C-alpha cells in the first residue's frame, strides 16, 4: 500500500474512531458534530419514515491508538432528542412521541463500548438506551473522506418492543405499526 493510501486509510480510520468516540462521552474536551438520523418501518397499511437530528460527541485519547489517530478515542456518545423527530404527517409524529413516552424519556443515547478497525470503517459495539432500557448493540460503521473531515454512516435494525416501546395501533386496530425498525445515520466529523 502506498504512503498516500496509508495516510488516507489512517484518516478514515481516525474519523471512524472519532465517530465511535462520539458515542461515549468523557471528561476531556469533546469534539461535537451533527448527525442526521432516519428511522423507518412499516405498518399493516404502509411504510413510514421519520427523521431527527442528533449530536455526536467524541473525546480523543486512549491507550489504543488507531491509524490516523495517534491518541485513539477515549469516549463517544451519540444522542438525539425524542421531541425533535420530524414525520411526514403531524398525526404520525404524535403517535411516535406517545409510543416513545417523550415527556418521560427525552433522549435516545448510544455509548461506544469498543471498536475494531475493518477495511474502510469499523465494527462497533456499545449500549443503546431507549426509554429506560439499555441493551448492547453491534453494527458496522462506514467511513469516507469528505473535505477536511470524514463522513460517518451506519445502520442498525432492531425490534422496538425489546426496549419496551409499544408499537402504535390506530384506527380501531386496523393499522398496526410493526415492531421491526431500521435506523440509519450519517454525518461529517472532523478529527
């Protein structure tokens, strides 16, 4: 591999590690970035998609250096405010906020537990907290150079009922939201 390729790969891995660190929070100064989330699923009548902006906080520095980030990643946390969801119809948003008990549980949070560099990204593990339920999750993270930073992209499928979220049922039971949802996210982080 050429030096230029190694440098580019190091930058991608660094950004990925920073992205992963975005997911865990720490006491050192954290870099912050905006991450866009898309949550989609289906019901007995139609598919649905809602979006929500989130925040990633990454703290550099750990005993585990990665290519392009000599200081490694100490912590990363990715979070979003439940009431910031935007859906195509207000009624859909209202059902989502009710199912998510938005007045009681205001945020959804992912905290990085660990990562392993792989190709053009990283395999990540961490904890996802929805409502009052925290579960371990794993997903691949794609990293692509973008200007002075790196575009971070990931996707995760999950069953909302495992987190205690009751899928909405409306129209006297004629429309039922299915429990399987897909979460996609992307954003540019600058190491």
